[in-house]
C-alpha cells in the first residue's frame, strides 16, 4: 500500500470523525502483510462510520456517492449484470442504458474488479461509491442466496418451463450440482442465523420455489436465484440426506433432525417434510443450544418472583397454557434450567425433544413402539424423580397419571392449549378429571403469549393525535399514559419491520383456598375468573399495557395477541373490529 493512499484514507477518516487515528494507522500498516484491501481494513476496524466516510471519500476522489435506496431493487439484477461478477467483486448495478451502466462499489481501489468488468462488460461503466453495508444488503435482495454458484451451474443449461420438466423429481446429483446445492444449503442456514430466524420453510409453488424465514414470529420471504425450481429435487434431497431421511419416499410425511455447527454455534435443526401437489415442502425448526433464563423471557421483577415461588413448591402441577407458537416450551425449559441442580433429578417426556439440556433425563415419545406419554410417565414415576416435565396434557390417561404423580410428592410441569389461564380449569374438567383432584393437585395455571419488542434503534414516541381517547378507553389502555407509548419506524437493523426480538407476557392464576372451593363446587368460568382477579391475577392485556408504557412494545402488538379481559362476550364484536382495523392500517 502506497504512502499516498494511506495518508489519503487517514485524512478522510479523520474528517469523518475517526475514533482513534493512531490505531487506524497501525491497522493500515499491518494490512500491508495481509490479503485484505485497505478499505476492508478500515471498515473492519470499527473506528469509522461508513455513512460519514464514503461520501467524503467520494468527494476526495471526484466520484459520485449514491445510496442503494435510490435503486429499484424490485427488478431482478440477474437481467442487468452477471451474478458471478457482482458477488465476487461486491458490485451493484444501477442505472443502465444502451451504451452505459452504473456500478456501485465500496472499494474504488480494487483493480481486479475493474479489470474483470472491462473484460466482461462491453458498455461504458460509470463508477459510483456506496457503503459496504448497503451493497451487501442489495446483493442479497437483488440476487438471492447462493446466486453466484447457481448462475455458474445453470450456465449453458437449457431452461425448460413445461409442467413435466418443472415437476420432474431427480434425486441423482451430478458432482458440480451436489457441491452447489451443499453450498446453497449452508448459505441459507448461515443467513437464517444472522437474521435470528427460528424457522426456514422451503415451499414448492407451481412454477417456482419459495424460501421463507420466520423472524420474530412473522414470515419473511427471502430472495433466491431465478430458475431455482429446476433444482428443487436436488435441494430437497440434500436436506433429507442431512436429516437421515428416505430420499425415495415422497408420498408420506417424514421427520428427522440435523446437527449443525455454523459460525462457531452448534444448532439442532428439526426437519419435517410434507408432500404437496407441487412437490415436497420442508420445514426446518432451528433449535439453538441457548441458555434459558428468566431475563431472556423479558418478565418484570414481580412476575419473576411470583414464578419462582411456584418453582419452590415441593409438589403439585404447574401448567403453562396458550396456543401453538406462544413460547410454552421455552418457558418450561427456563423453569427446568432454574431447578437443574446436583441434588434434583429431573426427567422429561416430550414429543419431540426440542432442546437437549445437560443434567436432565429427556425421553422422546415413540408411538410406533408404544412409548406414549402415558406409558413413559408410568416409567418415570418408578424412576425416583423430583421434577417431571410432560410435553403436553393430551388425554385423560396422561393427565390422570400426572395428577397422581403430583399427589405423591412430585413437582410436575406441562402444557395445555387454552386461550387464558382460568380456561385451563374447565379444560381439565372437560377431559374427565374430577374437580377435587384439580383443586388439590394443581398449583397454578400460567397463560402466555409472545409479543414483538420494538427495535431500540428506530422507535419513536407516538404522536398525541395518533389514538383517540375513546378508542383507548374501549381497548382498556389508560389514555393518561398515551405519551409513554412508542411506535414503529423501521431501519436496517430490524429489516424495516420496526421490531427486533420477542418477549413473553403472562397471566398467572394461582389456586388459592377460595379458588379451591369454587373448583370443587364446579363454579362457572366467570366466577372462577372473578376470583382469580380478586386473588391478584394480572390479565394478559393489562400486563401487556405495562410493557407498552415501558416503551418495549406497541399498542397494536398487544391488541393482536390478546383478547379483551372483561365482558368478553359483549365486547367481542368491538375487539374483532379493532383487530381488523389494525390489519388494514398495517397493509396501507
């Protein structure tokens, strides 16, 4: 690296507010012995703000600075510029005409890139500077994951679009195709981890192949190379091989598991294949081996202490209720992690075992060999456990055995599918459990939902006129606290959604002596709920409002995941209308 170039870059960095000029100089001098370029060294140092640095560098070099937000990325960039060249040299094509093309780069000193462009592009090239972050985001959106490899693989191959060609199932991979598909699968997993996705869905459409990530509970489609439908069978086969599934069986659903290590992180992937009219669909649940603690649940101090009091009980049942995807399993693992000590024997039976925790004896249900919840639970009770976790109370037999276990001195955790905490009581009665057994064995019902948390980098307070007082009164939010609410904006860190991460909101119905009498007397749900509120239960929506006033989530998010807490029957139409209005507002 020449002295003149070093001084130029240091001068621009200084004008951009470099945090430590001496450290940057040392990094540039050390870069002479490394393969990385000067620009890459500066960006990797973390000492400069690239959104300040690149406009000033463009002025010094007499170049034009252009943000990728000025480009139309809805147009597939493959048709404008070769993916192989763009991704290898980090170039984003901009405006084009019959004789000229604009190329955005973040490294104007990359001579290899300019030489490659000169050899492959016959048009006049207008070079412009852009930030590295914007270029990398644009390449992912405009070309899709693994585009460079797919372009090379499909180069010269005749693209057939007939129904027979698109629906052909070929599982024998050629050597170059197998390597490309492996690389593509790894890139999909890598990007999913970077985006904090919990699920990956590979879904064949009639004439295309769609890949979607579930991020913070919402599905988001990712860009993929064109003509991927041609490699659908190869991709599905590769995933099935990784999960030790039968690649020849395409008529029946299959379940498997993949163990991965990417970016230094060990990941368990639960794989489920579903046959469809367009081919096999594959769902991948990413189960990172994370540490479960109360802080990650996002509970306030009072709720955390209340839960810990329940966990300190020597026996009884604690049931976590809620719909699928409400975080019940994560909460149970948090409870077990808290109780997992050397003097406590914990045994679980699950379908399937979602996460493996050290120190626990975990059993997976296998109906094909008659290892059901009930059969496994009987064996567990003979194995001297202190704490038992049953994945789900599915039937009368399983529930009855769990209750007997609680009555004989065990602490039992499980889940139910109900909309709120009090409904858990009536659900057990409907299953055939005698009310007196519920009253004497169950310690608490915990209803749970997951709400998205606001992105801390872009959230702003709501405007005074954003919500009418009458509307806030109808949904139960204190209008006097309107000024404390925040709203979404959207930025690069949250992919424009305005949300980043999720947290739990809970309502806890403890079985007090008064509640025991009502349960034994087969009281109505309304009476049970009234007693729970009198005993100090904080309803889900009210708990959510506290999170709104803390600036952690939005009014809209709480409305979408909770039901009205009082006078439900009479208020149901109004609640439904407000939910639809919120959906319409979001679409607009």
